[in-house]
């Protein structure tokens, strides 16, 4: 008898649970969620086998996955400290260093903790968006610290079964990269949409929103609490990325004021070249699948 | 015998020409483009009936559409000044006030000039992306100045035949709205992609680009020269929108430094509410079609 406990039945946690049930990787998939409606929906729609509100179910688990927003992950790590379990513990948080720091509270069990980040977010969130193929061909990044190699191997195989491509890097490198590629773009999108919504002509603006703005609003539709936690927890790397961006934006603004065509064109051509390079990476990635 | 002259066979000009041929609105569709390859492709692929390199073809035209980047639109307006034509003249530029200013050079013919902006851009550009259904259900904004009502009516009907929904507003209002909803988001996308491409870890960044960043790179793939012209020509409104945005971004940064959860959450919740409101507008728009 093998058992998986998923704590937090949002888009990510729910999709993990559902796929594990479909693949019958575990004899039992147990779900925990602080929202009774969410838990009920998960149970009734075959996302989990058992709904529980008692962390003691973790005692007999083989694998525990923390899939709540980051601050709640930290709270659950505190609580897991006092539970007697040999389970491998993993998470799905978008910022790794602070979670690893918090996980040290686990003591001996820290050797069984495998920090993980599946890159499979979406502007959709919550149990109703659950999709058991969410991770297929998506990257999962593992940032093991003082983790037993055996535990890392098991989590690596686990994610491959769910269709993901697994990669390892240091938690610091992870946090810096995602500050730039994910957290900063989300911060800018939230800021722009909020800024325009507060504008006197916001109705006109929304009525005539063109292509560029639509993409921003799509990004800004993401879960507020989740991003609140990410921004605060990756504050240092995010502020560094923001600093770099605002310096560059400010140079672009000066070039605009000075009507410096060469500067403007070279900036935009650079961006296009980078985009084309990026499109090739994506294409190569898809071909290798 | 009725004749359309399209100057500039990019995505917009080419798509107009192709649709007009398909609908047989004119007896003859004449194309002009400074790139011989583009002209040849347009001729060989049924986008136009006749390729010309001589603006004198405008003498006998019924309708002339300027579909080049903005600075070239202004150059062509200068040249049209000296051509003896009774044609209605229109354009597709994304900034209206400076084009109207330039069009005053037309003298008597200014009464036949109908400033227009079809909202149908795409990150794709050029003749190879031509699509005769590009304007179906898209907005076209007319910003008539001292234009004869008859000319505005004809252009309005023209765009409706191409499937577009036509709206009128003042050129000033147009330029302010699009500074916020289109030009600023594009400026931010170009700035972010350029900024990250120049970063020491740019390879890592592009290799791990997550959802948010992908949307930015998509925006930044747009034509550099076209956006260069737009940014410079709508400089004043764009700088005002940028000013407002950077002030809001700076407040968000301070809140992040101070770890002011309430401020962060309220900003992001606002953005989400605005996004939901926007999604409803889009839905209503689609239903009414």
C-alpha cells in the first residue's frame, strides 16, 4: 500500500493528484485543502481518493507534496516538523531559497525534502482548472540542498511519469532566473493594468484595448495571493531585476525625449533578435519531444 | 472603371488589397511598394492587379490608401500634394494627430483625407502574413478633421465591407487612448526583452522563460521600424502614459521594499478586477457580432 498526500488542491496540486490517480502510481491519493468547497469538488470529480483535514495522514504517506502558496508551504513545513513520517517531502513553490530555509525546521527529515518547481503556471487557477496533462513536456526544476540523492532520484522519476522534463540547478540560480523571466513580467503586468484601471479614461482604455494590452491583462489575471507571496519571498532578486529594468526603461525614455532614432531602433531590433532566438529555442525544445 | 491604389504592401496594406480583389469592390487594385520583392510577391499571389512605381497612377484613382509606417505616410502626403486627383485619400497609421498635421499640405485635397486606424495589428508583419480576413470584427477608428462628410461616409462603408466595425473619435482622444493601451505596453515589452537579452545570464533566462515572459517576447516581435515611428510620433501622449506608469511602478516597488502586504494585494486584486471587467467587454463585443 503506497500513499500520496497533496496539500493544497489548486491548479498545480489538483493536477498532480488527478494524474497520479489516472496513472495509478499510488494505492491512495489523499487531499488536504483549507477550503471545504475545493476539497468536496476534488473528491466528487475524481481528483483525489480521500479528503482529509488532519495532517496525521502524513504519518503513513510515501510522498507528501506541498502545493499551496509559498507562505502556507512554510506554515505546513512547521507543522510537518512534529509528525513522525519517513515520507519524501516535496513542494511546487516558485521561489526556492526561502522555502529551503524554512524546511530546515524539519531536522532529520530535511534529508528527505526535495525542493521542486514545475513551470506550468497559467492565468487559470484553482481546482476547476485542473488538468492531468498540465505537466506534459513542461520543465520541472529541482533545487536539492542537503537532500539525500535517493530522494532526489525518486522525485525526478515521479515528475517524468507525469510527463515533465526534469532539470537540476542551485536554488540561488533558480531564484535569480525566475525573478527576471517570470516574477518581473508579472509585476509589470499587474502594475500596468492597475495603473490604467485607475486612470480617468479607464473605460475608454478598456473599450479600445489593443493587442499589446490584452497580453498584459492575461498575465495580470493570475492569482493575487500566490503572486503576493512570490514577490515578497523573492524580494531581493526581484528588486535587482526591477532595478536593471527601470534603468534600461529610463534610458529608453531619454532616447524618446531626445528623439534618438538610432538608440530606439537598436533597442527594438535587439529585442526582436532575442525574440527570434527564443522562438528557435522553443522550436528545438518541441522537436526534441 | 474604378481604381484603388494601396501604397505600402505590408500586413495591413496587403490584406486590404487582397480583400478588395476578392470582393471585387474595384475594377483595378494597384499596389506601390519600395521593396521590389514585396511587390513581386503581391503581384504573383493575387494580392494586387497591377504593380506600379509611379505615384502618377493616383491621378485616376478613386481611393488611395497609405499603408506604410508613419514617417513614410508623411513623405507620401508631401508627394500627393502635387498630384492632380479627386480620389479619397485615407491611411492606416497608429497615431493620428501628426498625420493630420502633415496632411494639411494637401490643400484643397485635405477635405478628401479621412484619417483611419484599423486595430488589427499582429506580431506578424509583411506581405507574407497577408490575410484577407484580417479586419473581420476588428475596430477601425476614423478621426476626421476638416474632412467632407461624404468622404468619411465612403470610408466608413468601405471598412464595413471589409468586415470591420467603424467608430469615430477625435484624433487627440485616439492618440491618448492608444498611448496607454498599445504604445506603452509595446514600449515596456521592447524594453524588458532588450534588457534581459543584455543580461549576463541571458542564455539561462531564455532557456527558462516562463509564461509571463513569453507574452512579452511575443509583443516585442513586432516590426521595429513601425514602432519606432509610432513612439516618436506619439511621443507626448506616450511620455505622459509612461510617467503615470513609472510613478505607479515606483509605489509598488516601495511597497515591496516595505513588505506592505495590503498595498500589494490591493494592487493585484484591482488588476484582476479590471481584467475580469475587460474580459466581459470582450465577450459582449463578440456576442454582438
